[in-house]
C-alpha cells in the first residue's frame, strides 16, 4: 500500500549516509590529523568559534595545529569560515563524517561540548545541547543532564515529537532517583501517546501505575490510566481492554471517578458506546467532582460517544465554545488535545469547514495535528497529492495506526483517492488492512468498499457491503456516517426497481439529518429527496450546499448526480469534469465521459483525454485487472479494451502486460499526474 516511495520520516532526523562516499575517502587520504579534525568538527561546528579549542582539547593538541588542518580543508573546498564559525560546504559530508566516529569518540566530543556550555565557554541552542546531552550520557553529570533533557522534552512535547520522545527516553536512562524518574516517565508516556508511539507509551504509563503511585499526583495517576487505555487500543490489545472494562477497573489506583472514566474509555475503544455514555450519565455526580483531569476526560468521552450515537447537542455546544472545559485554562497540551479531539469528531461527520474554523479560531496550525487527521482534512479539501504524501510519511514513521477513529477515517479517504485514480487493488488493500487492525467505526469503510465493488460490476456485492455496514452501525447504536450509507442504499434500490424501499431508506437519511443537523447529512437529505421524489428544488439546494461546503470531490459527485437525475443543466458536467481533473481522478473522469456523451456534452481537450486514457489503462494493467474487469470499469466492450491495449503497447514500445507493469513499477513508464 502506497509503497514505491522514499520519504524522510522526520525532517529533523539526519539522513543515513554511507561512509564510503568518494569525498570521505578523499579526506581519509589527506592524513590522520586532517581526518581527525574533520570528524571532530562534524560534531562540534554548531558551537561556533569555541569549536576550535574544543577540538584541540579532544585531540590533545594546540589550537594552532587545529587551525592549520582547518585551513587545509578550506583549501580543498570542504569548509568555509565566517566570523570564526567553520561550516561544511556540503552538509551531507558533515553527517557522513559524524557517522565515521566510534561510540567513545562521539561521547567524548559531546562531553566536551556540554561541559563548555555549562561552564559558559560556549553557547548552544536547546536542540543542539539536548542532542549532546543524549550522546554524552553518563560522561557528564547525570542528574543535571536528566533534568535539562526533561525540560527540553517538555518544551518540544507538541511541535517536535521525535526529539521530545528521544530526549525524555535519554533522561530515563540517566536517572535512578525516584522523583526525577517518575517525572520523566509521566512526560515520556505523554509524548509517546500524543505522537502515536503506543507501545512505548503503554510501557512508561504502566511503570508509573505499578511502581510510582506514591510519587505522583492524583491527576497524574489518571493521566497514566487514560494513556494506558488509549495505547492498549492503539496496539489492538482488546484482551487488556476487555479485562479493564469488565473487572480490572475496580483495582485501578485513585478515586472512584478515576475508575469510572477509565472503564468508560475502555468501553468506547471496544465500541460499546451506548454502555459508556449511559454509565457516564448515571455517575456524573461522582466523576465530575473528582479532579479537573478526570472531569475533562469524562466530558470528552461523554460528548464524543453521544455525538456518534446521534446526540450532538453537547458536542455542538463545545465546538461553539471549547473553553467550557476544566483544563482549558492550563493551555499547552490540554488545549491542543481539546481542539484536536473536537476537530476529529467533526471530521467524522465530514464537517471540514467547522473543524478548520475551530482550529483557526484558536490559532492551532494544521501541521500540529496528528498525521492521520491531516490526511483526512487534506483529502476532503481536495489536496490529494499532499494527503498521499502524508500517508506515506505516517507509514514510514510507523504512526499510521494511531488514534483508532482517525485510522479508520484516514483509511477510508485513502481508499477513496486510490479508487478514483484507478488503483483499485491498492484501494482494496487499504480497506483490508484497516479491518485487520482493531479500528473503530468500521462501518464508515463501506462507502469506498461499495464503490470499487460497483466499479468492477459487483452491484449485488456493493449493496451487500452497505447493508452489512448499516447492520453493524445499528447493532452498536451508531448514527455517524449512516446518512451516506442510507443514501447509497436508496440509490441501489431505485436501480433494482424498488421505489418503495428507496423511500424508506431516504426516510432514514432524513431522520439522521434531523438528529445530527450537520451540513453533510443535509446534503444527503436533499439528494435523497431529489432521487425518490423527482424534486428539482431539492437538487438545486443540494448543489448550493455542496458549493458552500467547498469539497471538490463531493461537489463534482453532486453535480454529476443531479444531472443524471435529469434535474439540472447538463452543462454542469463540464464543471464536474474539471474538478475531477484537478484531483487527477482518472477513473472518475473516464466514467463521467460516458455520461457526457449520453448528454451530448463535448469533452474538452481530446489530446489530453487520449493521454489520460492511456495512463488509466496502464494503471489498471498494473493493478492486475483482466480485460473483462477493465471493460466493466471503463464502460466499454472487451474488444475496445483489447484495441486500446494494442495501441498502448505499440506507442510505449512494450510487448506484454508484464513488461508494461514492470516499467510502471520501476518508474520507466510514469502514470502519475504530468508535471
């Protein structure tokens, strides 16, 4: 899924560089002294002018000798110097040379750097000093180093997860004092949970709960309980969650409110939403008075669970005023988590505009959101290439499966994008992978799944997928996302000639719209009424609402639908065609061309159409589709597919499907958007 791409898992991490680069080998042959100075400078150059003296100290020589070697390196074109600060002309060379150092050499150089900064002989920014503290380890004062790493880890908690986790982990390795270790564990568990490092979060949280309960506050205890539950869900440990929900909750440390909210949090991650919401409602007088953190988490779980069940009043009040929250006044991660959790629920209801307005209104940059949440937002906004890039980054960094509802939503969006671009096998793989994880709200995956079943001609299977999803949602009492499921069921029932059943399904769409009041549900309502009643006013209202919501795929689909119903000007298909083109939705464009021909709407730019047809055909070949499957997907005959393939092979110079697929996989035949 989404492989065949290389990406940096974090822009802050130095790249892995082979130490046999030609330039590195050249430096080796300049002599041992030059070689030693170059390696030391690779570590110490961020300290500026004091680096020269530190290198001399490390190599047990005088500064003049070091300067001679540095001048030699400048003459070789390796270094430049300004204001006494030496730099590598090619930063990659610095990374390569640092990689050539032995462990003792690196620790010794970092020891000198830390000692110089602590003594006031050199200045380093927080990031540089923290990295030297990590490398120096016990070569410097462990207690002081651990304290500084905790401070810097706390500061980086939200905006630099990779380094926050790294520095806090190093602090744990440096300290044995119970109080300092407990403080580091609390922050490490928090950082890991925020940045979706669930196994590490679980380990640190459980260490606090099992060994340090007497050294942390009541709020800290509950924080670790909540992190442990969320992380257990993140690693799909349903056995642990079930045990906590059924019996172990009574043994948790802290007060009764702790135990109630922790149990309900576990119930939600087991999709026992009604049970959790009802229990929280019945015990509100207990948990709401325990402490601010317990009250805050209880509020979030109650609001979220109720909204997913169709009771959105509390959620709407909080979106309108997120400051009505026990921890809001503390700022920092508490506001971050409050805002991102509210935005996440809004995105589950496909309310992109409200989610973005909420975050922008409280000055939370979109880049601060967890990667899967950003994938969903970018997909809805029509930024498909960026959504795919973020998904690849999340996969490379092993943060794809994080908060489970986010994972489900991101998987849904990825499958939609891939199918729209003709990557049907990859789209199916995304859904299968999501189902293999203990994800939540799995009924939401039915929409893209039913789409690619229908593309391949499986109308009965497509309807079956929708019916199974509605049954699952009904069993769990879930309302979120069912508006679209009922709408698709109504459409299928009309196609099979059962208008009475279609009206009953649209009645369910209307019920969901009245329950939730979301603009997405209202859009589904208008389309459904237009479908079963032939209501032109409803079609016009659907188009107006889709334009206001400003989600390109949704708008294009709406325009196509109302024209297909015969309730709008066919000229709107040109706009839909342009929107699909902006998304590089090759499959959607190919399908729309068939409707445009039926409606006597000319297809713009025939030469571009020919190129797109070839790209789509090449993608479908790589996806392993048979000629029959391709003919169904493209709405043409098998003979036509054979003719198109013959022309494609002749034009591209390939003799078989295998050669073409191999060329695409190796990049010799590009199928992406022309750049």
